[in-house]
């Protein structure tokens, strides 16, 4: 019994020691790097926890409002703040041309590792040589000449969208209501009242489906968020060229999964790599991992279907297949699918987010909406062709201003994209940063710099694009990033937005269901509106 008692006492002592030792070890592990300060950044201000641990940045990322929180941090501490032990955020427009410059040697940080699913694509590859190789193959696809070939496809789905809205409007003015689209619709006061966000999603997915894979997802016609994925992804990828059987695929909500995947990867990427395998297994994170796999499955199924039916159609996938690097090598099968996945994500979420946000701001600003409609009426004519053309919209200054002002206030990519300082360090805004430091420039914050945009930075006012220092405005405006890693598809995105907004605003008059409603958002890698209830009526043109 004495032996048992001593053993019990020994165990208790060990438990007590562990109870003190574990927190102590964690504290020391975070305190020593702060004291050592190998990057020389200890004196930069920021949230206290962020100086010692990545937990702060991971937490605000997980909460879905990272850009807004970091904006408030900048307002409190100034233009240069520490948001993680080795991450400095610089909210100064002059930093853009240094941090993201051509030839500065900076690379993407390990943040991007969290976005790899099938294999690394042009978006998440970190090796500079490999990125150069991929970009060489892909960038020519989005040249202005090639983008113009896609115009008829864009206009086709804009027409389909407006035909659906016309159908609902005609029923709404008869006092009917229904469930077409998420959130339902109803007729009241001579208007159709509905949430325009789901429809912006359907439009963007059908356009990118057609352009990238040769066929739309059919979301506009079905008024439903649905896409096919293979039940066995590896098997389907290995059997490219064979038509998938019905029992080999299943339908999933693509938009919902895309949003979940963005939140999962962004918050995971904000944590140290050594933590990520553990965090993936936590109850609140497992679904995100499944969504990453399902999103990849959408690309796999779409590529399989496209390759199973040979065609001479000139779409994005055919251009990817025809692409060659400097050694005349094409993309491999997995690599081709990974780039197709990048096109799917970048070509859908960004367009739908931006479309919804711009419509929200125009619905809430009667003066801007009527001024835009006047410009459209004068330049697009009075025929009943519902979809505008590139030739009609490419030189409309107020349309440009309305789109750009929407992208300023709601940059779909608002967070500061992290870059790793190269050997030899970088001097940014008069401050030297040592090799290995992570730097970023938050678009959300520089798009709200009163010194550039005026004191009314939160107001939607397209007129600011004709006022003030236009050189400074153009230098600061950053919806597609800058430098060698900037969005390769910006020409296509710009064309889509001009045609979409011009076509919709010319045909309908918009008001917000609640004039005081704010555009509620949630941020993954991209900032996503959560909904936008509007009332529309058809205009007499």
C-alpha cells in the first residue's frame, strides 16, 4: 500500500509539473523569437498577441472579416503594422510598386500552400522559375485579341439571365410570387423583389463553364446552384477522353462549396505550416477539407466531359492544351486540370462578387444610376437587343467610373497578398525589411486612403474618377493586384463586368428593398456579399 501511495503521489507530481511545463514551453517558444527579433521588426506596432503568435491572424481570418479588422488596426496604429510574428502590413500606395514589383526577387509566402489541391497552378506556385513557365503558357490566352473571341459567349448568358428576369418580372407585376432563385421572389408596387446575388453566381458560373470547358453548368436556366463532381476523382482523371457515366458523378452546390473552400484555405494559410495538419482534423475545419476536394472534383468532371467529346471549339481549355513552355512542352494531365480549376475559381467568384456589389451601390445611389442610364441610352441605341457589345461599352467614361468605384469599395480581393522578402532585403517607404520577412499591402485600406480618395471614402461616388489627382488614383487602384503575379485574366474580367453592368442597368431600374441596408460580406480569400435584396422594374427604352 505504501508503494501504491508513493506511485499515486509521483503521478500527481508529474501531472502538476506537466500542467505548468506545457504552458511554460508554449510561452517560451513564442517569447524567445520576439526577444531574438531576427527580422528586426519588434518595434513595429500592432495587436499585442500578433507580435508573439500567428493565432491572432488565424482567428480574424477564420471569423471572415480579415480586411476590415486589419483596416481598423491601421487606423489605430498607422500605415505600417505587425499582424503576425513575421508579417508586416504596409497601407501605403507607394508600397505597391516595391512589394509586388517585377524583378525584386520577392516570392509568394507559404500562405499559398494552403490553396493547393490537385497540384500547384499558376495561382499558388511559389517557385519563380515554375511560375514563369506556367505564366508563359497561360498569359497569352487572356490577350486582348483572344478575349474578344469570347464576347459572343458572354453576351449569350447575359441574354439568358435577362430573359429569366423578364419572366419573373412579368409574373411579379401580376402579383405572383415564387421560389425561383435562392431567397424567393415576389411582386409588389410594380416591381420584382428578389436577391440578385444568386443570379450573379449563376451567370458567372455559366460563363466560365462555357469559356473554360465548352459547356455551361446550366445554372441560369435551372435557377439552381448545381454542378457535377466525380465519385472517384482519381479514376476519372486517369480515364480522361471517356464519357462519364451517370452513376459515376453526383450533383453538389458549387457556389456554396466555393465559398467554404475559400474561407477554409485562407484561414488555414494564415497559420504556420506545422500547425496545418493538426488544424485540418479539428471538428470546425473538416468540412472545409471536404469542400477543397469537391471543388477540385468540379474541374475534374468538367475537363473529363470536355475531353470526351473532341471539338474544334476555341475555348480556354483548348488554348491551355495548345500552350507550350520555352522547351516546347505542353501541360501534363494533372497540371492541365489544376489550371482549369484556377480558371473556374478566378472566373466565377470574382465576377459574381463584383457584379452584385456594383448593382448594390447603383441601386442605393439614384443620381449615379440615372446618370449611367442616360449614358447607356445615348450610346446603345433603342433597339431591343438586351446584351450590350464590347464596341458599345468600351469607351463609356461614366460606365467605367461606376464599375471602378464599385471595385474600389468592394475589391473582391481585399486582403494584402503576402510576399516573402528576398535575399538582400527590401526598402519600402523608407523602412528596410530583412530577408525572410513577409510583407503585404492591403487593398481594402489603400482604397480608403483619404489622402487619395477624399474624406468621403465610404461613399459610392463615381464622380471622384474625374476629379483630384488622377495619377495618384490610378497608382493606388488595385483590384487585380500588380506586378508579375497580377491577375492574368483582368482583360476578360473587365470585359465581362462592362457588358454585364451595361446590359442590366440599361434594361432595369433598381432600388434597394431596404434603403438603409448595408452590403453584408464574409471574407475567405475573396470578399463575398451575403445577399442583395432589390426591387427592379423594366425601363422604357
